[in-house]
C-alpha cells in the first residue's frame, strides 16, 4: 500500500508533511511531492494548489510517477447543511461537480451511470470505525460533497441545496475523485468546515482555515494508523 495524500494549500497539508519520516522530495509540473513513511506506511503528500485543474494534475502525477494505491484528500470546505458548524468534519461517501452539466460525464468519457463519484467502501468503513473508537472535539459526519470553482453566496447555496443537497462544498474533491475513478484508484475525502450560512464569506474562510484544517488532519492521521 502506498497512499497519496493531497491538500489544496500549505495550511491544509503541511502539518501532516512535517510528520513524514525518511522524507524525500521530488518535483513534477511545478509541484513538490513529499514521500516517506507515516506510521510505518508508505505515503506521498503534497499541496496541489486551489481549483479543479490543479488538483487533477497532482492526482494523475501521483498515480503515474509514484504508483500510489489509494488517494486521500485532506482540507477544508464550506458547510452547506445547517447541521454543520465551523470546525466539524465531513467524510465523503459520494462526490459530484455542481458546475458541470450532467451529460458531460454520462454521455461522454468516462460514461458514468450518474453524476456521483463514490468514495471507496473499505476506506469509508475503516473511517467509521475510527470515528466510533476515537474522541474528536468536532462532530464528524459522512455524506455528499460537491465541488465547484466559486465561493458560495446565499443564492448559490439555495440552488446547490435544491439540486444536490450536500453536506459541504469545496473546489477540488470532485476532480480528484474523477481522476481516481478513471484510474480505478480507491479514494476518500476528509474536509473540515471553515464557513457556514451563519458565518460565511472569504473572511470566515481566512480566519478559520489554519485551525480548522488541523481537525481534518487529525482524522486523516487516525485513518492511516487504522488501515
């Protein structure tokens, strides 16, 4: 097993990278890939940059250059479901784009049955065991994540709820899941909430990103230790 771990920004992954042992660094496509051991397991981690294309580039390089067997995403997201508070964590069960027409995925490559990429069942199961056996300061929920390249306004939030009813929204997860789907690589996302309808906007994101990202990393580390 060799696990590829992606965080969109430095704040979302560097605290984990700092814990990798026997670390080596390689650069491809202007990205730095940190390989080594965590809990005696082979890992390759990086921050890919924000947005779907950057995330897809990083994921394909992980698969092609490092022969990873699993991909995990750690980072932050905007809360959509009102049950979520800042700091809570969402584990993906299925993922979709909210800014891509359905027919692009179902009528053309990769000819999906529907618009949802499924998280790996085994990883979800292990993560549920981790949540049952651990004491996290934040609430951890399992469910749908949607991805698109915009911060969500109040009107956009209503449209997304009506069409997808997700727990949260981000800018990378669906594209990473998309690359994993076509390469048949097991995938899971762990995202903690920086902003909600009650505490919204870029200012909330910037104020909460560093502290909230630690919640996601904490779940990630316990998942790797459990595998």
